[in-house]
C-alpha cells in the first residue's frame, strides 16, 4: 500500500493505506484524531467536515490520495487553546446537545466566516443547511454563528 | 412541596428494598454502621475525599460529582450535579461532573429513558448534597469548638456567625471522618440559587474541541474492527455464505458467521467496509417478506377485528352514539421511522478468560450487562461496563442487540473488538418506531357536548398502541379505547416519546375536528372537558386538569391566540412523561403552500432545574416532532427497508425549522423530565394550523406526501410581513 504524508494541523503525519481510503478514516483510525465524526459516509450530514486549505470539505468523500500536500485542519487543530471565535461562541450560546454533530458544524461555520466574516442570517442558514443536527440544536447553531461573526 | 424531607436510616433501607436490591443512590454507606468513615473508595479521585457515592471534595476545594446516568444530549451531566451542588451550596465554578461507570451497588436507575431520571433522583440527589453540607458544617463546629447551628454556608464556604470563614477544601478532610447525618433539612424552593438559572453544559469545552469521547471514539491498542452483514430483508435467514473474496481483501483478518450474521473483521474501518461489499450471501425467507402495501391491508383488517384488547371502557358508547346529534369519525396513520442518532450503533467488547470488558454508548447499561451475562454464561460480577457519551439515542440505545453482537464476536475470535454499524446498517437494521393507524369516533349532543368517544389503535409490533388513561379519558361519560397488534418480522422499539410521539398528533388533530364540529374554539372545547374531569370525573383521571389549564392559558396568552394577522394558528396540548406542554403553531401561505413559521410552547415540568438546558430540550423536541411529522418515513419492499441513508431518508435541516418560543409555567412542584414531553404536541399543533390555513386536514405522516405540498408552485401571493396573505 502506498505511504501518504499528510499535512494535518500543521504537522506531517504518515499513513500506509489504500489510495481510496477516505481522509475521515485515516484521521480517525490511523491518526486517532477522533474529533472528526462519521455520520453518513456519503456527504449528506457534514459530521466529517474538515478544512482543506481553509475550505470546508467532507472528509468522508475525500480519498486520501487526493489530499496531496493540502493543509488539513481538523477540530483538534482549529485553534491552539480551543478558543477560536466559533468555539467561544458555541460555548457562550450553549449550543451542544448530544454534541456528535458539533465538530462538523463548527468547522463548517469557521470556513464560512473565513470567507465572509459578516454573513447575513440568510447566508448563515444557506451554508449551515448542509449540516444535520439530529438533536435539532439548529436555533442555537444559527445564533452562535452570528455571535462568532461579531467576534471576528 | 419537598422541604424538611427526613433522610432517616430506616427510610433509606425501606426504599432500598423496594427498588429490588440496589442500594439507594448516594447513601450506600448508610447500610453500614453510621460511625464508619465516609471515605469508601478514593481510587478514582486521587487526593479527593469521598463523602458518598455522589460526590467527593478535594482539599483544593474541587467538588467532583458523579453523574450516574448515560448522557445523550438530555444534559443530565449538568442538571444532576446542579441539584447536588444546590443543596451543598457549592461554588459551581469548582464543580466537576464525571460520568460514572455502571455500578448497581452505588447507584440505582442508571439509565436514560422515559424522561424519568430527574423525578426519580430529585430527592436523593438533594439529600446527598445536604448531607455533605452538614458534615462540612459539623467539621467547622468541631474546629471552633462551638455548636453547629452557628453556621451558614455559601458558595463553597462554611461561615460562622462571627464572620470566620472556612473553605470546603480546608474542611474536607476533617468532614469526611465525621458520622453521616441521618436527618438533613432540604432547602425551600424559594431559596434555590443555582437551580432555575442558566447553566451551560459541563461538557461544552470537550465537545467544541473534539474531545468528548463518544462510543465510536473509543480505541484500544490491539483491538480489531468489525462490521456485520445482517439479513437485508426482515423475515429472511442465511442459506449459504461465500466469503472467499472478502477474506482476500487487504486488512481483513477473519470472516465469521454466527447466527444470521456474517462479521468481517480487520485492521481498519475502511478495509472492513470495503470487504463487506464483496461477501456473497444467499438468503431464504423463513416468514413472509412484507411490503408497505401489505401493511395497509393489515391495518384495514385490524380495524375490523372483533378481538381487540379493550383498554378502557366507561359508560355505554353504543347508546351514546345511537343518541348522538352528530358523529365525527376519522383515521390517522404513521409509517415506521428510524431513530437515526447522529452516531451510528457501535460497541467495544473484550471477552477474556477472566472476565468481560464492555465499553460504549448505552441507554440501559444494566440490562445490556445482564444480556451479555446470559448469552455468554459469565456472571455479572465479572463484567465491567463503561458508559461513553452517546451521540444521540432517541430510544435506539435502550436495546442491547449491538452489544450482544460485539460480545459474541469477541468471544468467538478471542480478541478485543470494536463493532461499527455503517449508517446504512443503522437505518436498515431494524428497531423502528412502529407503524400505527388510529380510528377516532366522537358523538356530540345537540349542544355540542362530547357524550361519546371511541379510539382504536392498531399497529405493527406496537404492543399497546394507545394510552388509555390519557385525556380525554376521565372527561367523557361513554368511552371505549381499544388496541390491536400485529406480529411482524420487522423489529420495532421505543422511539423518543414512545406511542405518544404519534398518538398525540392524531388525538390533538381529531379533537380539533370535533371542536370545530361542535362550533367551539379549540381552547373552550378542551376547557369544558377539563372542567368536567375536575367536577364530575368519569372513572380514573390520571392527569391534573389544573396543570393542563395552566399551560393552555400560558400559551394562549403568549401566542396572542386569534389576534394575530397574517398567520394561521393551530393549537395542541399534551401530557406525557409526567410533564404538560401546550403549543401553538403558526402557518403562513407562501407560494400557495403552507409554511410553518413559528411554534410557541408553554411547559409545566415543575421546578425548572437548568433554564438553558430546559429550553434546549423543548426546542430540540419541537424540531424533532416537526421534522419527523413533516418528512419521516421508512418503507418496505419484500422485507427490505427502502430508505438507507440521509440522501433518501429526509431529516429536518436548518432551512426548514420554525422559530420556537419557549415558556415555562412557574410553580414549586417537584421537577419532571423534558427529554420527551415537548415532542408529542408538535405534530398536532402544526396539522391544526395547516388546516386553518388551507382547509386540508393532515391525516398521515409524513405531511410532505400530502397532495397539498406537491401542487405545482404558484406565484407567491405573500404580501410584506405583518399583512394577511
Ligand atoms: S459523514 Fe461525511 S457528510 Fe456525513
Ligand atoms: S447535538 Fe446531537 S446531533 Fe447535533
């Protein structure tokens, strides 16, 4: 099997895996970065969202071979002390219920705010619509993204 | 009111024996001699002094409170410690909540389901906090050599009337050596400082940094990964297995057949998922393979069955219907739905020679342990169970099927194994909310009074399809409630707010119809019935009409019922899982289609413990109730579920949610749960609002399949907001 050298949260990490292995499972099984979640495996729920060069991508659909030298950021690497404005806002608004979807929600929101620091509520809803929260914490997710945008 | 509750030794022992052998929460030391030192086991809390099974206080003042019940998003890891901390007068910033492993000796009712945790543990938790507080005071009294009634406590300090203050940390060691008080006084509700405030989820930090540790996140060096191919059709079994190709796939260590399962075991999740796809298995059916169309016929047949289970019978319905001025009759139906917790089923098991280790997300850890003990014939004392955080449950994790699979597989391959269900496995693997049909009939007299009421509930693997003592039972002179069940190979289970998640929709829609037929406002109509339940009850009344009316009045006021322009309002109210919730849904017409804009909810769950958590439960419950009423459906063809993942099984998303306003009726009644009660009323409120807006009654879930939602779009006739559409 090919050996892949990936750039994860600013560190070089190596995995000896089949080329079609989704980045999600490389992160989880091989690097034990378990903050990135498996929800559907088909790009529908967003639980597996990570950043590739700053853009939100679905790691369940991204074969490890396509990552190349791209900079991957996972929830563990979003901020050094867990204090990214989005993370702060999530705590402030007390968003999580079961919490399982939240890493993906946070990564989606952080990527949105990176490209558009002051999104309208509509823009927030249109972007966050891609992520499912089975617990239905949507009201607070929406609010927290707006709160975060004010911190940036 | 729950003040001055006496925690006498005899009282505890009595309660203990009632709960079937388990010792009372937080007070297991009461069984031993009262003078015994209260430090039981400090191994989990290096440097901490354990006061009882609930809490330990470190010399640094950190209060560690054990959270015995599984956490799945109902926020119990926050609300339970809040209750203890309230009576302890702890400094909340120094409180640490820790998930306890399964320990039936230390805790009882260590489960999550039925919204029952708070009502069950309310007093026990308070006593645990109050007893420790008393011990701290006693330690201070001893130190100063004065009477213990000269002290107060506040925010982590014991304060003498002279002004001398001791932190809990400095008293901890001394206090833990004192005898445990057998009579502690609990606070008055009005004196609560922490309870009733907004306290944030104690696990937020871990969750937002990706460190919360769900079942799927549990890894153990040397473990193998496993995925199971189960029969795709309910009612089928394995005829033959060809695993040659699967075994040859990279990373696969073994392929094991047990029962009707074929497990692919290997070194990583992706490798076993891939290998599973090349298994060649032939199946044969051992019973009829059912399709959704068959279920329709089965429902119809059960509706005319002459052997229903009679669940409640008051008066003489035949006579009432014969003399009625008006008879209303309608049927409502819902399909199977999956639980779809965001974290699919998974479990870790390690069956060793000397015992078994189980780790994973469980709602009912004790019964999972008992099931594994029975299956593998290993005594329960040799089985440890660690409960991880649950990525949702919704009732699915009350079952032990995935635990048994992992344990059996580990016992066969003699390795620590982590079993992972794919989303498809999770959705197609059974244990659904049962499909149900209800038929309601109402008899009105000439002045629009409800003189007769009949309900027949029929379902597929539903057990009892009705809740015979729910409203309006007790308020109608002549009443008949029946249930019919059909045994199917399709497995079913408890789904958040079992039965009432759909029954409430059907009942509240029907009552709306009857009120209309009686020419009465839906509030007035229900109020008349509730008055009757109060003044001349018929048979047993198992709800509190006053509490019903209180939430109705609250929601009426908050929604400005009947006064708003531009929206169509629908009302519903329901009592389930010991809490009362009334809701008004508001619908506006947009592009010729009804759009649910807002839901206003008024709840009575007694004393609200955590305002933030409570609001979240209500909002989440409403989004869930709305989402599944609108979109939820799992159908079958020849025994095989036709929906397999979120591309064809629609879950509600952010764009579709209505705004939600949450109100709580304030009282001093002992608290009841909120994980479920806000869900049942939503479908009915929404359906009644849709009826107001369009004249069309939603009779079947999911609503989205009603022709109303599938008309070709017309040009929007919506005027600017605030004006009637
Ligand atoms: S797991 Fe990747 S989108 Fe659902
Ligand atoms: S918080 Fe549970 S799925 Fe979003």
